[in-house]
C-alpha cells in the first residue's frame, strides 16, 4: 500500500525533502506551471525506493526548468524520442534543464541512494550522467522487454496520478530484489550527509561508516555512481541554494564557514560553477 511520505517522516527526512526542493532552480517561475506530488512506496520496496513522484505541467508558453540533481537514481515514465518510455536516469553530476511545453506529466520512482544497485545486480557507475530505457539496461530484470507499454499506462491522461503511482509501485514490487545490507548502509550514510550540514568532508562519512576512506569510495562508486566527496559537496551546495530560496538576508561568509568552505570566495566559485551565477546574484532572482 502506498503511503503519504509526510505521515512518518522525521526531521532529518524533512530536511532532505527541503534539499530536494532546493534543487529546483528559480522556483517562483515554476510554481504556476508545475505541480509536484510524491507518495511513499509499498513497505516491501521501501528499503530501496524513497518515494514515488509525479510532475504535472501546464505551460502555454515554453518553460525551461533547471535542476541541480541529488545523488539519486530515478526511474521515470516520460516521452522519449517521440514515444512513452520507462527510463533509468543515472546520477547527473551537472545542472540540467528540461523544456516543458503544453500539457504533460512524468511519473517516476526516486530510489534511495544505493537502492537501485540491488535491482540491477551490478554496479551503477556506468549509468552516471546517462538516461537509458530500462529495457536496455544490462542486468535489470526488465531487460529486453518493451517498456513502452507500462510507460504509456503511466502517462495516460485518463489515469490519475495516484493510480499511476500505484501502477509503478506494483511494477517495482514484482521485481523486488532480496535485502542488501551494503545498500542499506550506503543509504544511511548519504541521508546523514544530506541532513547534517556539519558533514563537510568524505572522511567524516568514513568515520561514521567504520570503514576506511578507500573502501567507502569503492562502495559509493558501485552503489551510488559517484564518490563520497562528490556527495558531500553536492549537499552543501544544495544548502546554499536553500538559503538563497529562503528569501531573507544571508551572511554568505558565515554560511561558507558553517558549510566547511575555506572562505566566502571558495563558496562563490563552487556555487557559480554549478548554478551559473554567484549565490547573492541568484538569490535576487529566485
């Protein structure tokens, strides 16, 4: 049974959800055009899948939505090369954009960090920065099947998004792998890094994991698709974006020190490289 994720989300996961929102750049431009919904997965897959989400848009004029991605793999139903497809979206390391026109929707599953690897049965590194139809992903239980049929059901406008979420949930339940203790530990560590801004370096995570940094790097590469240093840095930059979105005055120097940057200039360079403009400039037009 699907559940609303707000029913039992503790404070750390609420902060994680806020960071997911922080990845939606220029949110004021999207609010009148895009409706985002999310529900929790069935208990049998909740160790692997964080939530089932949907985006419904109504854009009489073209709208370009920029996104700063988190270290999460998504399984999305969307129109690809002119027809509905079920796509595996690996972790994207750079900011990306989607051009939305007319009316449409996406229905998707967001996996917990490391949670897609048990479904795949092998490392996910080759999926990083790639979007691949699920029927073409080596090792996935649906390899070789026509994913267009289930994608068409998920995108059918006569099917409401709650029903579509249930269809995708059941599709994943039918392919649920056995428990994977390493995946659970990786998810725990990534979620700690997301929730705790005092975690500013990869060796902080290694200390929390009880394994050496090199071992942790290998595990992250195999289960997440990126290393722990990248994960920590991305979450701290999402903290900066969240501060920009809050709408009030920000002491950028103090924030830089809090988030582990050597100085304000370091924070500005890192944020500008990711988002395309300095944080103060970005905050003035969100």
